[in-house]
C-alpha cells in the first residue's frame, strides 16, 4: 500500500477499490469516495477529524415541499 496514494477522507480506500472525487477545502486537497459523498453533503460533521475544518461545515438543506 502506498502512503501517497489518494484515499477517501472517510473510509481510507483508494482508487483501486472505489471511484474517488477530488475536493478542495481551506486550500487543501482531499478525496472522498462515491459511497461517502452523501456524508459530505448531508452530515459533514461525521468527517470531523478526517477532513480539516469539517466540523464547521453545514449540511445541505433538504428541499421543503408544502402539502397542498
């Protein structure tokens, strides 16, 4: 296993195991796998300690549909 190989910030798998998406936050490069992208979007606090500054990220707002 290579240490310098990009890995998912959440699960640590590399691109030989899962598709990875590149991201930048606070001018730092990071990676997240397609399986854990919903965590970045909906519950980013779960990345605290794994992605620098994740504890300050707000989750995406859910669409609100009024009942007719």
